[in-house]
C-alpha cells in the first residue's frame, strides 16, 4: 500500500516570512492539548481558556450542559428554570477532536478507504445558544421531568440581537488591525454552518468577508492523496462545501462527493479591526479549534493560500522515489516524460523544462 502524505505537520507552522506574524497551536501532533485548555478556569458554568499573544487575546468557552430534572427529585411541571438558575449540570470539558481517525481518503486503487489521517484540534461542550428555558415532559399524560428547551435561542444571522452566552465558542480580539487565520475542524454531518460574528454589532460577516481553505473528507487527488482546496465554497446560508462536488477521484475517474455531508478541516481567513471582538462558532455542533496565525497590517486581499505541496515534498524527500511511477499534469491528466511544465510524480511537484 502506498505511503500517505503527512499533512498534519504542515498545519499552522511558520508559513509566513513576516516576522510580525504571531501563531499559536492548541494541540500538539501527538494529541496533547495545550495547557491553556487543560488548566482552563471555571467561571460560573463556563470553562474558560484564555490565550494571550503579542497582539491577540483569545477566549475559548466550553459550557456545562443541563441535566434533566426528574419529578422524583421533587421538581414539578409548574416550576420554571432557565440558564441563569438551572440547578443540575453536566461537567464542561476541553478535549481533542478527531481522535477516532475518521478522516479518510482512497488508496491509489480508487477503492480502498484509508483511515489514517488526523487533523487534530480542541473542542468543548454545548451548542452555542443565547439562553434556554425549562420544558415539561409528559409521559402518558403524567409529568415525568423538566428538560432544557433551546427553541428560539439559537443564533440566527441578521435576526438575533444577542450573541451566544453558553455552549462552545471562541472570541478573538487584536489590539491592531490585521488578518486572522484560524485552524478548524467540523465533524461529519449534513449542512454544518460556521459563523464569524462581530460581537459588539452582533453582525455576522458575509461570505465575501472571509476565505476558507483546506480539505474535505473523501475529496482526493488522482494519486490518492487528500485534495487541498484553496477556496472551499461558502454558501448563502453559511454552510460550507459543494452539494455536488465532481473533482474527486475514485477508480481513476472523476466522481461526485457531497461535501456538505463530509467532515471539513482547514483554515478560516478574515480581517480584524483593532479593539473589536469576533466570535467564531458552529450553531448546531461544536467545532474543533486547531490554532491561529495573526499578521498585523495584512488583509485577505493580500492573502494567497499556501499550497501545502512544498511541505509535503519536504516530508517525502527522504522516501524512495519510483522513477517509473506515472506522471500527471496539474489537471490530473496522465502524461509522459516529454511533457513540459509543472508535473506531479510520486506525489511531488517538479518542473520539467
């Protein structure tokens, strides 16, 4: 079986030569979560991790989640609780995401799914909501328990007047204008959404105000490696990925992948104004936080996605190359050795003059 490209080691390393760029990694390659998360402070019902850089302050919130209140514990149907006075909780925590190796891609036979690639990140507890209230649950017409009711408390872009007060979310703030690059992982599931919200104005950034790059589960190059995408589609409803993506290879041919149903892992890139706070969260699940880069004075208009092939080549340089391996052009078409230009062989790019 062909050895895979090791992409993890390329994520959120020193990709910029700009000396002003600061960066932070929330989890090491062996899965060790950074001390800011393992030593997070419990503030009320929130487990708060604080990260402080040269220009950047980040707050990660992982909230306790409510337990059902049973009638046998003397709670009654007429009692009323909300997020400010709920008496029974499940613990909040921070832990690594993607620990089950559920990122897959095809081997070069186009058929064998390989589960050996991790894009590690850190995740918390609780869907981000602006509040909740109690709701009576009846069993055969008899009151059995009180449970939390979140209806009407999920954040809705352009409609909600307050930002989430609990659940997992991250707050980013810089003391100078600049550009953020945030590493993320979103688990498998249909139509996962991601919001970047300017906190003070309760304004959700439009899809034209940020870029998404990285990988989608099962979207592969012709050589079987995960397909890096410099521009992953952001839809009008803030879901990420194409509903019918036909640029992935299986059995040596293009195939259709519904990206909306697949895990996604990569980087959000957006502009930040000095002194403003920006929230990043997924309204219907907890997203994984990989880390960040912040470059003062830079904007996304100046940003060019870094093709990680260079990092892959460095890693693969020590491996034995097959001189007779097939050669492809950048369009994924098989060519012979007489072809000129940028070509790919053994998973490496080279220039044939």
